[in-house]
C-alpha cells in the first residue's frame, strides 16, 4: 500500500520536471528512441548465410541412418524356395519327421489291415475341428507373449535397449558440456564400453557365433578405451555392467567434490580471487543441477540393466509351454488316423505340411522369448543379431567420443578414435558464430 501511495507523487514530480525542462525532456526521449532502434537493429543482425551448394559438394562423415532389413512382398519366391534351408525348419525337424513317419506307418497299416480301414472309416474330423480353435489360441498366446518380450510392447527388450541408447547419448551431452580433463575422458571411455559389457553380461557362449567371452564386434567397440586398472576391477567383478556404473558414479563424486577443479571450471582460479555472493549462488545452482542430471543417467542405466536381466533370467511359465506342446503333439499324431480314409496316400504330404506350419509357429515363440540370446537358437543363419544390438555398438562408440561441437581441426578429424585431456570448450562454435556477425 505504501508503494502505491507514492505513485501519484512520482507522477506529479515527473510532470513538473517536464514542464520546466520540456525541450530537454523531448531531446532525451528522442535520443532514447534512437538507442532503442539501434539496439533492435543489432539484435536482428546475424552472420551471413552459409553456401549450401558449396558444402554439399564436400565429403561428409555420416550420410544417413542404416535401415534394418525388412520383408518385402517380392521376397515371396525366395521365402518359399528357402523353406528347407531355414533355421526354423531344422529346429522342428525331429518332431516333424516323427509325425511324418507315423503318418507313413498309418498308411502302410491301413493297406495291410482291413480292420484298421474299418476303424479309420468311423473316425470323424469333428473333434479336430472343435479343438483346432483352442490349439490356435494357445499358439497365438504363446507367440504373442514371446513377441512382447522381443519388441517394445510393455517396455521389453527393444524398447529397453532403445531407452538405454537415448540415455547414453544424453549422458554424453552432459559429460562433454560439464566435465573437464581426464575426468571427462575416463567417463567417456567407460560409457562407450558400457553397452558392449552389458550385452556380454546378457549373452551366453555359442561355438560358432559367440565362442569367446566377448564377440569381435564388442571388442572392436571397446578397442583402446579401457586400461589395466579398469580391467582389473571388471575381471574381479561378479556383475561387470554394474561395476561400470559404480565406477562412473565414483568419477562423478570425485569431480564434483574437487574444489580446485570446480574453481577452475567456473573461472575463479583464473581470476585469482574468490567468487562474489551472487556468483557463488549461480555456481551452486549449476553444480546441483549438473550432478543431479548425471546421477539420474546412472539410475536409468541401472533400471535398464535390471529389466534386461529379468528378460534373460525369467521365462514363460513352464506349465503353459508344456501344455501347449502336449496339446499340439496329440493333435498332430492323431491327424493321420482322421485323414487316411478320405485322402488315402495324399494324407502323408497333408500331415507334413500342416505339422510344419503349426510346429514353426510354436518354435518362433521359443526362439524370440530371449531376444538377447537368439544366436543360441539360429547359429549360422545370419540373423543372430536380430535386434541389431551388436551392429549399433560401434555407432554408439562414435557418438560418445565425437568431439563436436568442439571446433579445433584435430578434434574434428579424429572422431571417436582417441582420448585427450585437452580442455576444449563445447561452446566455442557459438563464440565463432557471434564473431562473424555483422557489427
């Protein structure tokens, strides 16, 4: 209320002042308007636009995102002709050939035993028709359950890995923007190795595709990043990815409690003086925000790791899988008895084809139930990396170690191939942009 009471007094004082010095007030107002116009023009001034035609003629490091292999309708002939070479066919071959041999035995017995002919003539297809719907539902539910674990439905494998990739890139941005020196480089090294070590933690050995502890693609993604001091801890650990997370947390704690490093980072050490009260408040707010963001990234890594472990260590309930298998086997083994009288010898290829269709549906559910270990189910098929996880490891390494937006030529030319303790500023490009603006 006191402030409002002063307003009329201030207005009267200003009016009196203008009445005494009208010309001077008008001149000052004109000058202020000119200054405002000048400031507005300066605010609108930007650097000259780049020559897109010239830049497009130069070689670029990265052109486009590699597409995942997808099925096309024109592939139908290849898919049809490759039935007997498919991994799924050979995984169900023992069950399939057993049913086929049983169908052949039924046909031979049908020819040699008139009594069996009379029995088979009395069989009806109604029971199989009635139970076929229930069998279809069991197979669909079984396959869908595995499909949910494989793809991004209910936050499973592919979505979990995609979430981790996004968080790795976000943490990379935080590290490049906030950390300095060897602390930054050690964090980047551990972060670039984290997806490879996590994948190794989730996978099992296989004689062809994964005969060693780390695959070739994993070793390539980690090449030159870990020292003996790092491997000493990892080899002694019972959970390597979690150890990586703890190591990154220790570096974060060290960096944000290093008074000298923080003083140098915010300019206090360079000026040789203490921060003012306002500067201290700004620095404190920045430090709290930066560290909280970094710790959130580590928390997300732990959550993703735990969810991926749950997929590997848990399975579809055994009772469900066993009942589906028993139902399917009985249904298919009794099929020749129902069809032999009406189809005669043609019953054998019909049973073969129908059993192949049903068995493969069931087997697909078994294979994709554990998306991180598909290589155990289809070795040598070329589809071991169905989630394209290993294919992304080197890309993630490049994303983490890329120094852009640093502008130094040697940092731009050696993307993702070296470690440096050089204290570059990621905001240098912005100062370069401002320096080229028109004065």
